[in-house]
């Protein structure tokens, strides 16, 4: 028999088993490659590129599953079979995830293995190798497509609605440019309808949220979360929580908003009661114990089957139910195995209350808490007592002929025919019959052999009958192949080798062997079909196929070659393949052909010219064809990838768009796996916000689960949420996440089970609610403060609703009134004094318009006199707050205070008037004395003293003539003072030009008198020295505020400049000594500038 033309890599860490099986395989397989562990197997896989991999699971360094995953990442089409004595559930799930071909049970069934290998025919290998040729070229395309699908799936499977829209120049939202499926489902509009709207079109305009404020905040903060109310297409109002942020793309700002429906919260009680009822009424018994085996729960089935009362079992050790296990393991041994492996499957014998033994098939597993620690043991057991008894009876009947049947090839059978009635009675049939025809068919036949012949194929029955008659007639053995039809519709080819003999009663006894030759027949048919398939594959393949000689001259091309490139067979035969490759790729193609002629299979990409001279990018696989160990031809398979190369770029752009959107969201988005029991597995995808907020790297998170990064909740809460997620595929809950630096973040997580790449995964969106928690606490504090403020406010306060009905009043009102109001009374109708009847209309107008009403002095008379009340009606959305404050004493006190102030002002004016008059008397006395002095220098001293006195007197004159007795308007004062000095020096206005720039500056008397004297001295100095002997010029006076209360006073003249050699702060003249002293008195600073005349600058603070 020819060897199968395939390569098999066999990986096994038991050396004897490995090389024993390798020797058996080499009898039927062209090439077998042995490996002693997973690491060596992976290295040999990359070196030899096998067609099939058979591997054990548990091996040192690298187990079979890890090795298979690495191989599948390189070649997803590689066939991998796993060897295991008993495949564990975890192995099955991981094997399905990896995509292994199947499991082979230990000890290995050699015949079954050969049947599997024979099914891997040459055409299938060719197709697989063609697919492998695309591997590297399609890797990027596949990755990008997977990524786009993943992110698009996440985008469209987010529980929350998502809007993407632009921003107008006037801080409004422009039209929506992208929405997800959840937005369509939430608001009832089609996607096309939503893309013609702005978010403002959905706003019901009942909240205080203003679009301009939102956009302004977004532009400033780049992120904003707020509440609003949207209206669906059907008019339903939906309260929503909106988390928006700015995304910059191509120089423009876009707004991404995640919109969460917060209209209702989940209710769990009915679901919990339902599932508790189901558990309680299961037919199978359910027992829950603690980790030491103490019973904590039993369902009704336990009490019914074992005839115990529930209360008798609770708190007792599980051993109270069991005699021992089917394999003599004690209950404590079972508990130990369960805790070590996490589960146990087997049979146990339990004892009823009256001593009857009951056999159960039991499945026991460890129940873990939210932290992954074992918390309890759960056992579900099915009563198999009756089934076991039937099995024992059947086993006894089969023992009679087992030894004979197992030592003969094929299936031994014996049946008897009654010639007259043609009734056939089955006496014996061997154990392999059920496996051949199927359990149902075998059971149907039973002892009635006629049932078997009734299922002989109609086309074969007559021939079989004739051959059987000739066999009896000629006393010859019968050796014939025919078909039988099972009830399932399957057709089975069998060969019978038998002989019929007559019994003494005239009946015919047939004894023989029945051999299933279906697989042999099918293999022969497959060989014939393989030859036809190869021809069909060549002509009808979707890829370009050609065969050339060892000089690259074309000998044969397929139909696809002609269709894609447009050439006919006549166009290309006797031409080299390089003739239709563009010039830039020609040398590369020739080089690869040379490499193929050296015996290697090569792949490369080249551009070919079609008949119409268009370039087509072709991925080419060259494979040498041998004849007597010589390469005579080159077989080439090419695939047109022109369109795919364009798609790669489009996919890359699409993937970038979704990844940018995904990573720019301010919510934390996590994608992780989930087991069938609801256990969460490691994260498989997280966005940048998770890394930013929690501080873990992406690789660290990929090795963690949600339970690793959150503060553990109570076990009951965790079970409830897990149950809700499994039942509804969606759950909303609050928890606290742990950051890498030890800090914690309270979050609201919305989890949903979605399908990604045909696998169930959990999409979790976590929103940081730290600010919400702070706000809630602040609101609570404010509510408590407001309640306290309301109750203990000394001002009488009443709260009414929109109809004016009293809903609340404070203690001040209750204690002050002899007749307090009743809740529900209409204010100013049911509860009002006579003078307040007109206030009802005022109150209702304020509630309707939303405008506050203040009555500063509401007066009425009672027995004690006139009363004054300050009343305020302050409306709010649910009604109004009315406050009333008795200000009678305040009004009376203000009137008394006003009278006293008027008396004091009159007195102060009189004092200032008298002071001014006294200064005038002193000035007059100096003037009289001056008349008797002939010395001009002394006269000048008297003049200066007189001017100083008059400058002080002018301050008092301004005070008693002003309405403000505390401050002086310095603009008027300076003007009057300068005119007074001009008169004193007997100067004409025309000689000296005055430039006054005095802003509205007011000073109190403590600053006014020093400033007046400073101005008097500096202007007097200008008249005496700057404009001596009648010289003309200009005096400039500027006074204004610089910063807040700082005042700057500038006095300058363009006359004779102040001598530079004199220090003005240290002179012998009284005037400048007085100026320096007065500047210090007002805590000021003085500077002198003589660059252009003489300029004094003084700065001081008005209030110091």
C-alpha cells in the first residue's frame, strides 16, 4: 500500500510512547517528525512545515495548548490534534479558542488515527498550501480588518448612545456626523434621520442646561459631564447623563458625547425569587456544603429521593447521606479531590432514611467568592439506580459469546430461516454490530433478522438472494458485498463471508462474519474523485495556475489565467512567463525561478501586464515538480491581489479612525472574557483612559481581571450582579477601582455581553463618579444646612406650591403666631389677616411670571399702633417662598438715628465754619503786622506763612460747604488754592499758564491738609524761583489714581530748573523741609526730575 503523501509532526514527552507510535506511523505516512516536548515541537514546525500536528497536552517547558496557539498564530489552517486521557473542561474551552481540529483519546486508536490521516487528501493539501501562500501577504490586511471589526463592534455594541458632531463659530452644535446603534434604538430615529439633526433638536428645553454654556465649558475644560432631558421620536421624554469631550481631527474640533439612559434602575427581586424556585424544584438533588462538608442547603429533591427531612440534614456532615463512592473513596477523600482540582465527577451510593441504597451520578465543584477564593461546595446528583440494574442484566447476557466474538475478524452472526414462511430469527450477533450500523438500528433488529434484510438496499437485495440460493444449492460459502440502509438514512457497505446448512427440522442455519467495508469503498471512491478533483481544481480554481518547463517556458495555463490577464493559450504557449512581467520586476522573477529550480518552494509578489497593458499585482507561489528525482517542471499558483492592496490602505484609515475615537473617550472602556459560569477572565482590550487613570501598563492589564483592580464587594452582591449579567447580558453597578499607586477611584460600570469574533466577551464602560460622589455629599450637606437654616431662621418663612397652598413653615412663624397655619391652606385666602387679602393676586402673579416681589415696608395698624413688615415673595419652579420680617423697631430706630445724624452734621459744619473763620482772623492779624515791616525778606516770610494758613483754612471751608463732611473734592480745592496763590503773588493769569489735570479724587481731612500745604509750598517755590522777575511759563498740576487706592500728585513747571547741585531733601529752606516732612506724614514717596524744567512726583495711598 502506498504511503500517505503528508508530513506529520508528533509531540510526546514519554519517550517509549513517542518512538513506538512514530514507527507505526512511518509504515503508512511518507514523513514523520518526532519531538520530545512543546519547545522542540515548535522549532521543528518552523523548520519542516508539517501538514498535521499530533501532540500531548501536559508536557514540560511548553504544553501542547501553548505550542498549538503559537503554531496557529503563524498558520491558522494547520491541523492540530490533541492527545488526552480525559479532556478537562478548561482544555476544551482553550482548544476551541485556539481552533484545534480535534481530540484523540489515550490509549490511541491506531485505526481511527489512520482514517483521519487518509482523509487529508492531496487536493486538500494543495488548497491549504495555496492558502498558506497568502499568509504573509494577508497578515496585515487580516489584522487591520479584525481591528476595524473589533472597534466597530465595540462602537456599535456600547450600551450607551454616542453622538459625534461639530461646533459652530457661535458656540452651538452642528449636525450629527456619526451615531452608533444604541442611539438609534434609544431615540427611535433611523440613523439617516439622526444625521440630519443636531443634539439641540432632541432637547425638550425644560432644564436649565444651555447649549452655549456647554460648548464654552467644553472648549475650556475639553471635557464636561451634565444631565439633560431628550425627547424620542415618539415623544417620550428620556432623562440622560451626557459625558462630552473635544476631539481634534484635521485642525477642527469635534464633540464626542456618550449618552446614558438613566430613566430607570434594575429591579432584581422577581428574578431572584424565580431562580430560587427553579433550584428548589429541580428533579436532580442539589446539596451545598461549606469547605469542611457541613450541609448548608438541600433542595426538595434530596428530601423526596432520600426520604430525609430538610431540617434533619442542615448542619450535618455530608457523610450522613453516603455509604461510600462507587470506587470505594470515602467522602473526605472526595472533598479533598474537589478542593485540589476544583471539581469531581463520579458515582456515589447514598442511603435513604429507611436504609435503601440509591446510586447517583454526581458532579461536585468549588464555588468561589468575588476574590476567587473557595467559599462553598455545590453538588448536583442524578438518580441512576434503575439504569444501573438494566446495565447489569445486559452485561450478563453478553458474556455468553464475548470470547468467541472478540477473537474473530468482523462481526459474528447466526440466524435461522424457516423456508416456507421465510421467517428469519436472529440467534446471535457479535458486539461490533452496534458500532457498525448504529445503536438505534441495532436495537430495532433485536431477534428479528427479517428487520435486517428489510434494510438491504433495494438494488442489492435480489442479487444477494440469488447468490444465497446458489450457495445453499451448491453447498458453497457465500462471499459478497452489498449495502444496507439504516433508519438514519446512512448507507453502509458490508461484506458477508458465511455458509448456510440445513437443520434436521428443514430450517436453514446461516453462520458467518459481517465486515464493514464502507470506509474501504469510500477511500476507493475518494481516490477516483481525487484525480477528477485535481483536474477540476486546476481549471476552475479562483487563482491563476500555470505550468512551465525548467526554462520558464509556459506549457499549460488555466481558465483564470486567461480571464484575469486576457491571454489565450495560443498567445502564451512557447513564451516565457517573464515576458509578461513588467521590466522593474523581471529580474526578481528570474531569480526566484532559479531558486525554485534548486528544489525550493518560493513565494514572491510581481506585477504582470494584461493583454490591454494594465498592471495587475500577482502573489506567486512556485513549486518544483520532480520526475525520477529531477526537476522537469515548475508549477505556479498566483493570486490577483490588486484590489486587496487598495483595501489594506482603506482598512488602515478606518482602523485609525475607530482607534482614535476609542482611545479619546474619557470613560474607561475594558473588554474581557467570561466563562460559562460568569467568571470574568483577563482583559483583552483597554483604551488609553484606563491606563491613564489606573496607572497600569497595557501589558499589566492584559494579565489581570476586573476583580484584580477593584475593591471586593460582598459575596452576595457579587453573585447577584454575576447572575444578572448572565441572564440579561447587561448590568449596571457601582464599585471602587484600585490604582497602581494605591489610590482609589469610585466608578459606575455598565457591562454588557457581546460577541467579538464569534466569542462571548464582556464590554465594560467605567465612568469616574468621584465628582458625582462629592456633589452628592455636598448636596446632602447643603440640604441639611438648608433645612437647619429654614427651621431656625428668625425670619418667619412659609413655602407654598404653584396653587398657593402652604406646604411648609418654620419654627419662627409657629412660635410667633397665636394661630399658626395648616398644611394645605391657601396663603392669603385661608390664612391671612384683613390687610393681606390683596396679597393673593400679588403672590400668584409672582409664581406665574417667576419674578421676585419685595415689599420693603408693608404697614398696618393694630391695637399697639402702626406695624412695619418687610415681605419677600421669591418664586421657584415648584411654587414660592414667602418671608415676613417685623421691622417696626428698625424703622423707629432709623428715624431716631437720622434725627441724631442731622443734628451732628449741623454741629460739625458749624465747627468747620468757626475754624475757617479763626484761620481768617490769624491771616488778617499777620497781614496787619506785615504792614509795619519794611524788610522785604521778612515780609516774604509773613506772606508765605499767611498762604499756608489760608491753604489750611480753605480745607475747612470746603468741608462745611460740602454735602460730605468726611471727604473733600480735591479738584475744586486745588483750583481755588492756585487762584488764591496767583492773587497773593499779584500775578496775572496771562503771565503764567495753568495746566490742571485733576481727576475726581476725594481725600479725608488727614490727607487733605498735608496735600494742600505740599501744593502751596511747591507752587510758591515755582513762583519765587522758576518764574522770577516776571518770567512767563506754564505750571502743570496732575492728580489721579494709579492702582486701586494709590494716588499720584505731579507739580511741574517749565521755568528755571531746580539746581542739580542741591539735595532738595536736605536743604536749609523751610518750604522744602516742610514738603519732605509732610510727604513722610502721609506715608508717601517723592521724586524730582529736572530734565525738562522742574517736576515733583509724589505717590501715596489714600487709605494708609
